[in-house]
């Protein structure tokens, strides 16, 4: 009995250590950046470099599009940038709409804890860095730090006038966690998949959403980045959607541009009725994977390691 008790205590303590390890800290870089001025410039730059080596240069070049030949030019450009009225107005919108990020931090940490429960030897972010990405990337990674562009989740409050209406709906804060997990899971498993044709893409995206569904406590339409109406439309027309994919002879198509709207944000999916949502390939892929998992005695780990899309499709017995 003593041995059993000791074992249980060890398991509890070990669980606590795991919980601590999966507590990902966060940083509001967007707020810190706009505290920069000529009096504290050198000190701030040094602090940022010590905390996140190389991140500032990566951010300025890849998110802002700011290039410089030396530190003097960098200083001049950066101070001009953080004091520009348009830039300040943009940042004001973010600060007004994202006052407290605790709820997002909690959801991100919960998602990665679930992720580690399934893939316990996986890599997770060292830190979450929130920034204003200035319309570059909603989610990015640098040196295992997760970068989240808050501007991508302003939705209707985004100040830019040249953003399509369907994207303003798409860039809603409710999709943030799903975007983050899709990016991270895709980055973790893309090397295990050979994506050459439409069918490969379909199955891979389906795997990603299937795993997200296990990890996230989100409504189904959020996982697909659909509206509720979009998801309802897909459910009603499931058989016709599949028939149309087959009639379009897409499965072995190698020209990604010809079927890109099946997997990317768009007003609708090309080849489908205009009532259809963009990214409908994610939904179809998920339905195939869901059927595959119900009809085969395989683990999630085995699913994610199976790079044979034809094998998965046939064994799924998907017949809507």
C-alpha cells in the first residue's frame, strides 16, 4: 500500500511539473515599442536584445518592411516610425480593443497543454509575443517564440480602408486561437507529409482540423474559420460538395493556383456555388479524417504519421 501511495504522489508531483513547463509567458511588444523615444532608445534596444536576441531586427524587416544599413539609420527610421500619426492611430485601435489579453493567454496555454497530452515529446512556444504586425502576418514564429499580430483580429475596427469585407469578418478575435494552433500544428507536421496534389492537401488539412478539434474548446465553425451560416450550408450540401470535387477532377491536380480557394481565405470557393465559404477544403478534409478515424482502429499519432493520402481516403469509406 505504501508503494502505491508513493507512486500516486510521484504522479501528482510529476503532473504539476508538466503543468509548470507548459505555462507559456507572454509579452506585449506592441505596447513596449511605442514607449520608445530618443531618451531611452539605446537602453530599450539593449533590453530587447537581451530578452529576445535578434527579434527586433526580424520584426522590423519581416513585419514592418524596414531596412537599414547601420545602427544610425535604424535608429532614425524607428523613431520616425513610432511617432508617425498614422502609425499611432493604428496602435490606438489595438490598445482600445485589446486592453487585457489574459483570456487569450489562458486559452493558448490550455490548448498547448492538451497538445502535449497527445504528443508529449513535442515542442511548444517559449513565449507569446503580441505585436502590431501592420498587415503582414497574423501568426508567425521566431526562434520558437510565437508572434501574434493583434491587428489581424481587429475585424470591423481595423482602420485600413482597403481590406475586403469578407476579410474583415474573417479577422475576428474569436478566430485567433484557432489560427495559432493551426500554424503551430502545421509547422510541426508538414515535414511528415508529401503534398504534391489536391488530395494530399485535402487530407493534410483534414488532419490538422481533426487534431484542433481534440485540443480546442471552440465551436466547430470557429475551427474552420467559418460563420455559423457557412457551416450550416456545408452540412446541408455535403453530398453535392463532394460530387462537385469529383466532377472537377481535382484529386490529382498538381496546379495549386487552380484550387487555392479551397484552402485559403476567399469570398467563396472557386468551382462551388457563390454561397459557399472559402477554405471549404478544410471542412471536406476534416469530414474524411473523421470518417477514417471512426472506421479504423488507429491512434491520433498513427494518423499524423501516415503520409499516404490515398490510403487514408480509401480506408475512410467517406461516402456522403
